[in-house]
C-alpha cells in the first residue's frame, strides 16, 4: 500500500518527547506508531481503548498515588497476596 497522506497534529512537547523515547526503545518510528494506531481504529471500528471519565473514588486514588499518600508499599508478591486475602 502506497503511503502518500500526511497527518499533522499539535501536541504538548513534553508528551511528544516522552512518547518518542518509548518508541525509540521499541524501535518504532512515529509514522509506524501512527499507522498502527490508525489500523487498530479501523479494526476495532472505534478507539482501541475505552475512553471514560473516572469516578470520584478512582480520581482520589490517582491523586493519592501521585502525592504518595495512602499508598501501600509491598516488598514481595506474597505480601500483596496476603493483603488481598489471597
């Protein structure tokens, strides 16, 4: 398939920089990543992830973790399982 279309987007430079570092580690170019994303949109007939608005409990948990509050720390997987009652 011939690649003849150009896509231009505006994006936060910090997000672009972080994404490019990940893509570089994966050995994938930006064009390849965008092509993969568009292919998945076509296959899924929608976005390849579920966009949603987090509820209040999830937002609070995300904020707590970001601020390192109320986050449990475990040394081993066994400690996690014990905490979960598994």
